[in-house]
C-alpha cells in the first residue's frame, strides 16, 4: 500500500493537512538502536528440557519507521514422560511499543503445541495445534508530525487513514503413520484452519 500522499490523484480526508501531503511518507532519517539479549537453557535431562530467549530495548518500529521499545521472546519446553510420548510447547511473543505514550503499535503472540505418540513400533501419531494472534494499531507519523499515515483504498477511490486491525488464526493438524513392513509406510493426515473473532476466546470460530 502507498503510505502518505505521494500521488494526489484522489480525494483526501477532510482532516488531512495539505502541506504534509506534498511529499511521500519517509519517516525519520535515522534510528539509533540499543538492545539487550538474554538466553537461558536447562541441561538436556532425560525427561525434560527448556530454553528461552528475550530481547528488549530500543529498536525499529517497522510499521511507522520510528523508534520503538521492543519486547521479543521465545520459550520452548520439551517433556518426555515416557519413551513413547513427546510433548513440545513453544511460545513466541513480539511487541512494539511507542516510546512517547506507551501505546502498542504491533503485537503478535504465537503459542504452539505438538504431541507425538509412538503407539507401537509400526504405529505413530502426531498432533499439532497453533494459535497466531496479531493486532496492529492505526498508524501515524510517530517520529515527526504525529499525523495519520494514509493508504489508498481502491474500493472507495480515496485515501484513508490506516485502521486498527486484528488477526486470530487457529490451526490444527494430525497425522497417522503406519509401517506394515520395513520400507513401506502409510500416512493419513488432516489439517484445519479457523478464524477467531476474539483472541484466545475460541467462540464463534469460522473455518477458513
């Protein structure tokens, strides 16, 4: 999408300042970053292991090309209660916070669960569930003017301020594997994707 008002071939919102639309949106010319990273890992125990990493600091707000306070983290836990069962839990977190007023311009959270079960030497089962929740705030020229960032809306033939948006996707997959003889394997699997209107509520979900 075209950001700003670089090509003035359509009507502008009434609250747009004409002088701000004389050039395309570029954001500030230089961003100075300073991040701190922390990594933690447990030993690889027979039945359990975990690792985590965290990055915090001042970095790019790519949505608005401005400085942001970032919080990026990953946690991964593996549990093996028996020789037949393996459970992996993964969580990813990405957050971009405007330093001026503390508002969040972008937030993405992705928890993922994978369960594997070796029922017999020839039968194997796997289940994977993942939830991907993302929210993006309405955008503005946060590093300079504070004015809204506009994008061309072809449906109505005019520029519009970018609106707050959300996306909540839930994905479930399962796999059945059967090996009757060495060198011969039969697979059966199924995947389903759904949209959730409210993050992590699991109500009113729609299959996509």
